[in-house]
């Protein structure tokens, strides 16, 4: 039987709204959620301008209670 360490967080990937810093629009992207933080999945591109969304801010993330 293998137990998870506390440092190993279970990550889930869902869709949400992020802010593109280049074209200044809100676009939909995949968001990785761990216990305490949310960030954009690396390597995604903005559908409007084509820039990378690695530095984008997560604005909205729908999840059930």
C-alpha cells in the first residue's frame, strides 16, 4: 500500500477564464488547480493574438461546492 506524501498535491485540469496580458482580453484556457493555487496549463496560446498564456492571470474558474 502506497501513501501520498503531503507535498504531492492532486492536480485537476478544467477550463476557465484567464486574462491575456498581450491583447488585454479575457479568453478561455485550461487551468490546473492544486490545493492552494490555480495556474494556466503551460504551453497554451491565446486564440485571439497567438501569444503564450503562461503569464496569464486566472479570472474565473467554475467548480461545484
